[in-house]
C-alpha cells in the first residue's frame, strides 16, 4: 500500500477542481482550517449586509416612508457597527497569529535543503548530505512520454527534490538574480526567493507521492516555465538516492526510476493475486 502510494501524483492541479489542493503538511492543514473559518465568517457578513440592504430598501423607500426623518446620530447603531467588527477581527486574529507562528518558527529539522532561484530554474543543495547540488529545469514536452516515472506538462522537472517520509525539512530559499518564489500548494508554502537574502520555511510530509509547485513571483519571460517537483519516498529509497547523488546528482533519478518500476511491478502482482 505504501509503495503503491509512492508512485501517485498527489500535489498537482486537476481540471475542474474547486478549492485548495489536498493538505499533506501540518501547516497546510492549519491553513485549510483557518480558510474554512474565515469563509464562514465572510459568508455570514455578506448575508447580513444583503438582508440589511433589502430591509432598508423595503422599509425606507419613498412610498413606505414619504417623509424622511432628520437626524444625524444613533448611539446604539454606532456602537454596534464599531463593536461587532472589532469582535470579528479578534476572532480572526487569534488563530491567524497561531498559524503565522506555526509557519515562521521552524521546529528542529532532520536536515536542510537550500533552494536558489535562477532565471528560469532552481538550484538545490543538500548541505547535510555531502553538499551536492544540481540544477532542476522544466521537463521539455518532447521528453514527457519517455520519462521513467509520472510526468506532467509544465510541472515536471528533469531532476526533482527528494525527501524521506516523515522528515522535518528546513528549506532555505534565496535567488541569484531577481525575485522568485518557492511555492508548493500542497505543503502550504509560498516563500519569496530574494537575491542577497536567505528566507526559511519548512515542511513535513507523511504521505509518499509526487508533489508539484511553481515559481509564484513574476520573474521574467519564462516565469511560467519554472516548476518545482518534490518526491516523498521511503527512507531506504532516499538513502540510496543520496548515495547516488553524491556520485553524480544528474544520474541519481535512476534510483527513483528503479523504485517506481518495483512499485508498478508490486501493484501488478497484487492485482493478479
């Protein structure tokens, strides 16, 4: 079951889909809870304002109220329209501060990855696993069919980011030229990559699979073709990938290809049985 899930594309846009991508990190789960709460609040505010507008139009139109009353203040109304918004903002502020704290304060990480934005690709460095680095470019359309594992147009890269399941990963984000943005919707991450500045974020994914993101900052002509691909794999696969990447990161995807071949073989065997 776990191996089969590892070959599954989870974090990717879907045609006709409404709402947020499936949450796979603690941060994204809290974002979804906060989003749902605020959606209910703004929906209630919209309905109340609509009801008030209808009531005013019906009750105080020129036919129902031919002689308009002349007054400029109503203490009760002014207290209500000042007090209620303050209470609403307090209700929104408390969980929002908790969410900001969760996003900003990075727990003790198992290891660090450095992501450097370039026009128009990403350089990834693994300082805690030998210091190897590589450049991840968008997979060309003509290479998708021959790709050894799942690939999506304008989202897949020739060299993905690879992390083990359950690991707390610190991501240091910067840029070499202009402002980019390392964004992973399923992780709840959208972090600016700014030249000369090192920003930090983190994620922890328990569900194996393939996740996609894109640069979310207008960074130039090929901004739309600067994707991010993250593979979450079992620990032993990650260890084998790191060993291969230290020898040559540009051939390390062969480890992933072999792993997904095993996954597909296991899935076929299970279906026959």
